C-alpha cells in the first residue's frame, strides 16, 4: 500500500474522497478539482507579475466578489431560528386548514425577527417596530404569517408604503440617521399622516425597545379569514403571546447596550437556544363574525385599529417553540423569503387594503432580492410536503419536470391535476362598487384608539412616552414639524401634549390638528407661536 493509496478513499457510491497529508479533506475548487496551494497566486518568478492561467485564484476571487445580495428593502436586519408549532385543539368548525385539525399535531416552523428601518449592520436596540415573521411548513404548503410586534400599522393603504419607508430610513442626501426615527423626514411624514397616530403611540412606548425577542408579542395585524370545509367564513386576528411575558428596556439602557453590544438581541436568542432554553409563544386568535364586524366601533379592515381584548378575548390555539439555530445564517435567515400571499386552504385574506398591497409586494421583492423565480427551490423556502407542477427553467432551476409532458391538459394522462375538493378555494365574498380611489369614511377616526392606548398605560409608561416624544422631536430641526406633532397630541391627551410642548420650549400651544389631511395652508407655522431654538 503506497502513501498515495492511504490518502484516497472510495465512498459507497464509488465517489473518491481525497485526504490531504495532515488527514483533512482536500480543498477543492467549485468544480471539485483538488487544490495544491490556496495561499499564493501563480506568478512569473517569486516577485513577478501574476498570470492568467491561475484559474484557482480567479474562481476564488470571482466567488468572493459576488457574495453580497441586496439587503431587504425593509427589515434588513434580522435573526432567525427553527422550531415547531403544536396545535392544541381541532378548529375544524372554523377552518379546513390541515394544521388546525388534530390536537398535538406538530408543524415545522422558521421564524425571523427583525427591525424595520435600520440597515443590515445596524444595532439591535433601536427604537423601532420589530418584525415577527413565521413560516409554517404545513402539509398543504407553506403558511407565512408575516407580522410585527405591534398590532397596528402606520398607514391604511399599501400605496403609501414607499413614502413611509423612504421617510423612516436614512435621509437620501446625508445617509443618516441609521436605524433611528429621530429625524425630520420621519416626523414630517408622520405629522402629515394622522392615520399613523395610533401606531406612533405604540412606537413611542416601551414596546419599541424590547429586552429581547423572547419577550415580545407578535401580531398578524390584519383581519384574515378562516374558512371551513362548508366554505363558511369566520374573521380572525392572530396574536403571538410570549410564555416569558412582555419585557422592555428603557431608552437609557438601550443606548448603553447598543454601544456595548449592538448584537444584543441576536446573542440573546443564540445563547438561549444553544443552552436548551427554548423560547415559546402561544398562538391566540380573536374570532368574530360579520355581525360583530358590522357593530364594532371601527372598521375591521382598517389596519390602524385593534379589537381590544376586553371586547373580544383571545383564544389560545397552539404553541410555537424555537429550538434550533440555523446551521448557516446566509443560507437560512438571509435567504428565507416570507410572503403574505402564502396561505394554505382554510385561511384567506380580508379586503384590508394594506394586506392586499402586501400580497403583491412580497413576491415582487423576493424576485429582485433572491435573483429570479426559483427562490422557492432553496431548502429554507421549499415546502416540506410533496409538491408537483409544470413550472420549469429560469435561473438556477433545480426542480424541472421529469419526462416529456410539461403541460396540461395532455392526452397521456400524465402529471398533476388541479383538485376543486383538495385545492385552495378563494372565499366567494360578494363584492360590488364603482372603481374609485377613495378612503372609506369608516377609516376616518385616527385619534380614539391612540388615546385608548395612551390611557391604558401605567404612569411610568406614560412618562416614557412623553420622554420619547420629547427626545425624538428635539432632534427635529424644522419647527413646523414639531408644532404639527404637538397639534396631533392635543387630540390624543392634553397632559401629554402640554408636557411635550413645555419640554420642547413652546410658549403656547398650537390649535389641535384637524382630523382631515392638512391643506397646504395648514403647513405654514402659526405666527403666534414662538419656539425656543436649541
Ligand atoms: C418585509 C411585516 C407592511 C413590504 C417585512 C418583514 C416583516 C414585515 C416581518 C420581514 C420579513 C423577514 O423577516 O424576512 C409587515 C407588516 C406590515 C407590513 C406587519 C403591515 C401590517 C408592508 C407593506 C408593504 C411591505 C404595506 C408593501 C406594500 C415589505 C417588503 C419586505 C417586507 C418589500 C422585504 C421582504 C424581503 O425582502 O424579504 N414586512 N410589513 N410591508 N415588507 Fe412588510
């Protein structure tokens, strides 16, 4: 037996395993070619020019040059984990979704938590909304419940999403602030968007600086539908409740933690899961019918409103446990593609105009971010149930149809068939109306729930909201924006408005804001007002 023979080994399939002189597997190129020297480029003489024959160098550098993909346009910074969802009881009366039929049924899950505004490398404890995106690999295809840790949203119509996000992220000329809502563009947009006031109360509250992902709630935000096998529909709102309860840090702590360890939330999730301390959430639902919707004070299609739990208690229907970190951050957490349109039979959409816009946006953005139509072939995105269709080709196609028949109908009796019984049937809601661009009147009350949220807070929590608003608005340079914000606060709570106004150095209070969108005239600062400049 020669030394050469000892360093070769054939696997069961006859494949050749090669070992280097020190016993490690031999380093290869992407083509599988064994490499002799990975640390020195090929040159003419030790001090001479590099030569183009060096295919190993060129392949190594080429691959490195292409490592980055675009970061998510929002929610760029995130951290994910694997786990499972366990169903508590059969919900067959409400939904035909397979995952809710059998008590004790376990469904594999992948969850990605995120901040919204900051770039991929920003700090974890920014004052921001947190994404809470859950992919459940059900037996009837993937269900993505792409939620946040706040139950309402800034805007009522998806067509405004590019504006709110442009305004929230770093300003285009100066490229700062990173991951920070305290700047003119953000507050300018907010102060001109009264529908955002409820959400603003939440993001100025302690909810926006969670102690860790493990202590956050999650919300599906929109009203969805459950649909049972008789095609009867029940409206549903989804809530994730952390077993550990809710905990936040205060701003002072957040600033220090961000400085000392910008990866604080990542590290927390990594360490707790690696040490067997698996975080857990209960999935709770609010179920209601059309009659409840018709009698409720707000429009159930308006994503800036909640249904208070005192009016409609939540019902726990299962639990989510996160028990495994990804083997590779890029392959799983970065390449995971959540899409609100991913729903199994038995779960359907409502006419919430924000949800309807999202159902377009997510597929579109994955196409751009993941480079083509075959991102569903990536293991993290592929369903874990059998799937069959005639989709083929495109960049990086890895699951082309096998055989001759790649179409239907076909006379060979080959290939999969659609099934009106097993397949997804859209709930046949009755719709009528003119084709118009018009916000419904029922979406017009922008302040009542903002007020309800504020007064539901304890006195220390209310103080934190006042301090957050003061701090944020003190960073705003244009006086008119600060004034406009205080005029909205006057519609929410007098004490809150006057505290913030006083701390900002206002000599007098502005008029309360009109609930309607401001006109051009309203945008001019009132002459009576004097603002002490910093
Ligand atoms: C990403 C939640 C509204 C467009 C995300 C993510 C979450 C989320 C959690 C991160 C997903 C991940 O971890 O990969 C929400 C919630 C919304 C909302 C709860 C309102 C209730 C919208 C709207 C649009 C939109 C209205 C556009 C019309 C996007 C886009 C991404 C994203 C383009 C990036 C997706 C990616 O590249 O993977 N959203 N979002 N979102 N969202 Fe939303």
